[in-house]
C-alpha cells in the first residue's frame, strides 16, 4: 500500500537536497554487494532515491547539517546511539524512501560491536547476520546487517527483515544514470504527480514537470559558489518545451509576488534561490539551474569546516 502522505513539496525537496543526512545504516554478508553497484540494489520505481557523497562534502566544508525530514527520526536516533559521527565517519549515503519504509546503504567507518550492543540495548537481537529492533516510529522495525568492511545496510519498515531486500537485485529496470554532483535526489513519476496536493508556492514548479518519467535534482560547486540543477525526462519534445515555459512562468510569478508584497529575494532563504532559476530544453530533457550563495547554506547550518 502506498504511503498516503505526499513525499515532500518542491521547496522542502530543494532544502533537503542541501541537507547532509545524518540518518544512516550499513551492510555485511557472505556475498557482499559490490560498492559500485549499491544504488542498483535500492528499491526504486515509486521511491525517492537520495545520494550523498560525504567525502566530497567534507572536502568542501559542507557537512554540518542534520536531517530535516521527519521520517528519518529512526536514523538520527541510530546514529546518536552508536557513536557514529557522520561529520567524520560518513563516506557515502544512499537512501530509498517511500511506501512507509526506508532502505539505506551507508559507506563509512563503523563499530560493529557497538551496533550490535545498540540493538540489544533497545530490546532487539542479532541472529545470524541480521540485527532487529523496534523503531521509534510506531508500526516499524529496524533491521540492519553488514556488507563486508565499511558498508552497512539498514531498513525501517513494518517488515522486520526488510534489510534483506537490499541483497537481492530488483527485477525492475535499474535507476537512470545519476549526475556527477555530490548530492542528488531522483524523483520518480509517482512523486512528480503529487503537485495538486502541494502548497501554492511549490505547486507551480512541481506541476510543470509532473508528466516527466523521472527527475534528478542535484547540487554541486559552481565557480565561486554552488548550484542546484534539474534534469527531468519528458515524454516528448513538446512536453519538454511546455514544461520549460511553465517553469519560467512560475519563476516570474514568484518574483512578482515578492514585488507586490514589497519584498526582495533573500539570498539566505529559498526566495533567493527559486527566483533566480534559468531553464532550457534539450530534446526530451527539461533542464534547470539555480545559483546558490554560501549564505543560504550557512543559514541552514550546512556550511563550515568539520571541527
């Protein structure tokens, strides 16, 4: 049964994109999944996929955030209780979120004995290669297991053995080739079609790409600052062209709304980001780019070196 709650409205997705998730988990088995193929083992289809390159963000001094998505409370508790410090220990995080459950691969440095102790101290147990315990989220169980050295698989689901799904490659087609940026979200068609239930401010942007089969939203360095990008795959050239027009119109409307209220875009909040979007069409691809100033990242506790 699908999660009846809409995933995240466009603005929340945009902000969360900049958030270095601390919610994490890891994997070990007798037949480990190759690290380079971890994404291919995540449930996809109608799920949101998230990738965060902790090594790259640490190098750029952008790994001081905490998760802003309420659904990741399980993972925050997990990280805090096991002593895993994502600012220093996280190398890469892959998440699949949807249908009332989350699956994750975490690449980094972990203390397996402490992880096992965490499960037992929370009323759980570790049998065979899987540890299981109750989740802080009602109706969910947390399950996790290792995948060789430095990789952990974790799941939060009503199914107490949900983590095992990460060790069986999905029968569906693999996710599209991801962008090179250190942080990206892959939004499936099902998520893009939730525009009607979104707040007015974000509805205009999300509805513009609601016919796309999927959309990548990513963030990375750009000259002296940062940039968020959009790459959505439309059904045909005409749909892509129409989406670009609607995105441009949404940006114009947002600027006019601010002007009518005698406000100016603030570089420290989303108004300073979304009002500066530029869009184009490349065949069936809908392209977008939003420059981001460091002050915006600092305003959500993303910037600064890891000390």
